[in-house]
């Protein structure tokens, strides 16, 4: 069982100046927690889906100048990568923690995935009001599902289908100060509950 407890220090990593300095902090402070979550949730997803899942902890290896503004662990049923597939993520920005299912622009089948979601939007609409949506995994901004149900949800899915850079993420966003107050057990329960509720969305995306 995961014993990940988020701290103020985790979120302050993204305030550290300099690529090398921030990468060192990411590696020593945050990455061990992502590795722990990887071990916990690969088994969970494999059991829930019947496919073998693998954890992919962000390495930020291509960065040469700009330090990363966020970091994450992703889960997908492919050992060598996750970006081409619909995948789950737990990650941090300096402002918040996120727990999502995502389709990003590298996915070659994203038009078909978007079309399936457009035909089954009710599955997303049925999620609770504390869920959020995003159309760009590289930006921290999100829109609440409560606001997005009427028009914005459909617009995001059409953009996912029709625009090369279109993306779609849905999940929960927990402000840093709330995440810090959670015990390891509370966080684990929230993550598992969120993934339980997102699995039907994932199954539609996957087709």
C-alpha cells in the first residue's frame, strides 16, 4: 500500500531557479513518491482492466534550458511509453495536484478516440461537479465540469478530433494547501476513487 504524503516542500520544488537545481530537487524529493505510486497503481490498473499496466515517471530528459513547471507519473498498458495511448496520470504543478485520464496530441488514434467520446459524452457529464477538464496538458489552467457540461465539453472534444494539437484531460484538481493536509491514506483513497470513476471514460476512449 502506498504511503505517499504530500508536503509543502513537494510543491515548492517548482519555485527553485535553474534547470539543474530544480531537476535535482525533483529527483530527490518528488520522484521517490511517484515511484511509490507507480508500484501501487500499476497493480490496480492491471486488475481493473485485465491488461498489464506500466508506470512511467517523468524524467524531463529533453530539457536543456527551461526547468520543468510540472511533473507526474503516467500509467498505460505499454512498457516503452504512454504518450501514444490514452493514459492515467498523477502529477503536481506548483499550485495543485492532479489525478486525470488523458489523450494528448501524440496519440495517432485521437480522432477516433474523440469521436467515441462525442458519442458518449454522458459518461463524462455524469461525473461529479468537482471534476475539471483541460485541452492542454502543458498548461495548469482547467475548467470545472460544472461549467463545461453545456457547451465547453463538446467544444474540447471537437478540438481533440479536428485540431492536430488538440488534447483532452478530465479528472480532479486538488489545491496544494488541501493536498498537504491529506494523510497518505486519504490521498490514496481519493486517487483510487477518482480512477474508479474515470475507468468508464477510459474504456470509451480505448474503444
